[in-house]
C-alpha cells in the first residue's frame, strides 16, 4: 500500500515537472515573440524617421527662401509667446 502512495506521489511530481517545463517554454516563446516584435517595430520606426529626414532635406534644398522665411516666422512667434508668458507671470 505504501508503495502505491509513493508511486502516485512520484507520478504527480513528474506531471507537475512536465507542466512546469511546458509553462516555462510557453513563457520563453512569448518573450521571444515580444522581443522580435519590438525589434521589427524599432526597425520600421528607424526607417520611417530616415525617410522623413531625407524628404525634409530634399524639400529644404528645393526651397531655400521658403525655409529661411518659415524659420524666421517660427522664431518670431516663439519669442513673442515666451515674452507674453513671462510678462503674465
């Protein structure tokens, strides 16, 4: 009788070990999939940023006077807003 209890206990322990191993593998696979997704998203973001930078550079080279005028207007607007905010305080 005690041999049967020991065998049953050993069987439960073996089942628990198999379940823990399966759970560990599932978690490791999920982490690996997540890392892969993050790497792909980072690569796509980097590619998009590089494309935006190239497009912006090309646009600035095609329209240098418009670039200077827009930069001047943005600077004047930012300065006026900062001056107005400092005066209100």
